[in-house]
């Protein structure tokens, strides 16, 4: 019984793994935003927001720009 390439691939190198990492980054960014709101520091909130937007754009960028199926 041979194992094909898809089964040999690491979980975090698959699309589901990438989305899992993006979700974790979004949760961390949410904590950063909440810390910035709690301390009244707008720059910390901005950093958390930028991190969150970057993580949310991960899937569309990889799907349509880096690996287009054309």
C-alpha cells in the first residue's frame, strides 16, 4: 500500500493548515486590539488591526494571486 503525495504533505502546508494558522493569528490580533483598548493606546490597536487584516487576506491572496488555477 503506497502513500500518495497528499498524505505525505504536512498539515500546515495544506490550505486547511494555512487557514488554521490564519485563524490563530486573527485571535492573537483580537487580544492585541483588546489590550490596546484597555490601555487606551491607539497605536497598539492599529497594530492589532493591521495583523488581523493581513491574516484575513491570506486566503484570497494565496488563491487568486500566488496560486491561480488558470
